[in-house]
C-alpha cells in the first residue's frame, strides 16, 4: 500500500470511523478453488486429517429460529433410514466438551461476545472431530442442524471482524449440500412464540440493545442475520428453499436434491405415525 | 475558538502504546491505550514465574498500579478444560480453541479494560505460549496467529531461556507424575511420560526460538542466579517503561 494511503487509513482509524476493511465483503469465506484442501475445507486442512477417507455425505440445513429446520431433519432422518442409509445428526451446543458449559454461560448471561464466539467454535470443532468426521469416514450421512454460517453471522452482527471469523473456521469441512430454509422474521416470530409461549433472550438478540420491545428486537436482529445469510447464499451455493411453504412441499424438494446427490431414485415418502404430526 | 481544557490536557499525555495487531471488532477510537503490558514466556522450568513474581513484588511494594494475570485461569472455561483433560477429549484444535476462549475472557474483562484504565498489566504466559505449544501439536501457524489477533501487543516480552536438560530436570524433580497433556502424550511421541515431556518441550523451545526476532523477545538466561536475573529484569523494565506514570498519585505530584 502506498504510504499516503496507509496514513489516510490510519487517520480514519484514529478518528474512530467504523471503516470495514476494504476487502471485507459480506459472506467472506474462501470459495473452492482447484487445490485439493480448498475443495474439502474453507481454508486450512484439519490437523491430522485425510479427506480421501471420507465416504459419507455432509448435509447442512441452515435457517433462522422457526424456519422449520429441526422438523425437516427429523423427517429426512426417517426417510433416509427407511432407504437404508445410516444417519447421524449434529447441531449447536451438542458437544461433550463444552455443550453444557455454553448453556450455562447463556443462562447466566455472564459472557462477552468474543469468548462466546470462541466457545461456540470449540463446540463446533469438538463435534466435527469426534462425531462428524468419524461418521463421514464410515459412510454415514450427517445431517447438520446449522453449521458455521449461523455461527459466523451471529458474531458478525455483534461487530466481530469477518476475516477473523473466516480464519477461525478455516479448518471446517465443506458440506456436500447446504440448504437454506428462508423465512420472513415476522413468520419466524409467530412460530417461535407458539412453541414456548415466549421468545428467548438470545433469539431476540436482546444483548444487542436493538429495542426494548421484544418483537422489534427479534425482527431487527433476525433481519440482520438474514442479510448475512443472503451474502453467504450467493458465495457458497446455498440451495435456498421457501421455508414458508408447507412442510411436505419443502420436504419433497429436499428429498429430490438429496436423492440426486446420493445417486438414488427419489422415492415416495409419507412419515410414520410417530412423525405424522409434523406433516402439516 | 476556546480550547476545551480537558482535551488539551489529554494531548499532553505521553503517547499511548498502540496495538499493531488488528482488533476483532471494527476499528474503534480506543485501539490505543495508555496502560502497559509486560509478559513473561518460556518453557516449563525456565524460571519465568519466579521472576515475574519478584518483579510484581517490587512494583507492589513501590505502590504501582498493576494487575497480574495468569495463563489458563479464567473461571468461565475451567470446568470445560478440566473435563476435556480428564476424559482426554481434547484434540490439537479444541485444546487450542479452549485456551483461546479462556484468554479472550481475561482479555475482554481484565486485560483490555485495565490497559484502557492506565494500569500496568503483568502476564505470566501470553499468546506466544499458544503459538509455541499448539504449533508443536501441529496447528497451522497462520490459523493460530489469526485466532489470537485480538490480543494487545506487549510492551516487553521476556523470554526465559534455559537449556532443555536444566528445564526438564527442574520439572521432573519437583513433580511426582506428569499429567497427560502436560507431557504431550497426545502427540504420541513416546510411551514414556518423562521422555515424551522432553521431546514435547524441545519442540516448544524451537517454537519460541523462532519468534525471538519476529516478536521482539527480550531473551534472558534462565540459568543465572535468581537475584542477578531479577536485577536485569528490573533494569530493562525501568528503561523501557515510564514507571512514574503508574506510581501512586502522591508521588506523581512531587
């Protein structure tokens, strides 16, 4: 960088202007290139890991709270098992290492944003190394209820540098398929409220002081997250689905695309009586 | 136009120490802070903790404003670290991330606020411990450097260097049994714990040696007598840091 430009930038920073770094674009995570490790990872390869050992399929379902992710994952698991595939699920805060610790931190609300981001990152890598990768090595299909995109988006809207976050998750495995169940925050609010007759502190982004009104806090927070997702969707070939469509319609589209990925015929599926209540 | 007396008073302050590393948040006006940060690094048994303790006593007795912080000591992450070590759940990546979370907690809640508040902060081990140790476990250097780039750059980093045999002997003679991760057993270097520890420490020492130039370490000889080493350390601190600024208010007025 020429000296004068550098000085200008420093001046700006000194003045406290909220300058995003020039190359900081939303959705920034390296896209795959020809080199092998970039096809399998977002950056650096995982320590001591050989991508050739992977025979399973990693399928990610992303979407905001109330977008129907967990419903679809239950249905997909049943469908895939009926087709004879071994299935494993993963999701946030489910690691043996720190899953419960994060729950406690969230309940006590005694944690700063960077520490929380790093705890979630630890949780992610513990699951990746101890559950997801071993499952993929044994030919299992892993259905991930959210992935690094949610984690990055949540931290970005809280002001943590994008490049920092994409560096943090550089060793994450690139999914074979990433679906995004897109819903309007207004719809999500209603669905979430009906679930628990309440909206949680973190779902509404209350820590960000966006509004004292719970509804507006939720809408503004989820809209910010959604904007991050729109940027990710373009760069990382998200398969976007209308999360407001009926459950059966969304499920059919998911099954079609997954069947294509697995090289099987998209068969008919109706949920068993145990899951029939989800099929609205 | 009338000068604001407060702002002109601020301008006459000595120039604040700047962090040369980018901060994780957007650049904010308080990137620079008035406090000062002194760090000690070195392998286990290099004598660094003893020396930092003596430096702390010297400053405490003199009444200086200071805060002492230790690696891996945040209560927030303690239970997870304990569980991970007991059940041997930790991999190179999660070992590294958990320590980074611990450091982030201390950084956000103690180190940064105190540096902003014009304190002298003394740290027993800092991010270079992670670079050397996690690097020895195989974490990519680029990834590690990014992981800790929110950390303020120390004003002085003392690196206590003692020959491997001396350092290893100091630890082995004082400890009944080395712990699993402490001995680097997870690296599979040897089934014999003391031997594994030795090989692991050798790698860590290599990691430190590589950072001497790039990270401006002040190298001290850990085999010197304690009091001579302490005299050296105090002289360097006094020459590099304007200690008067951290002195008690009454002394400042004199």
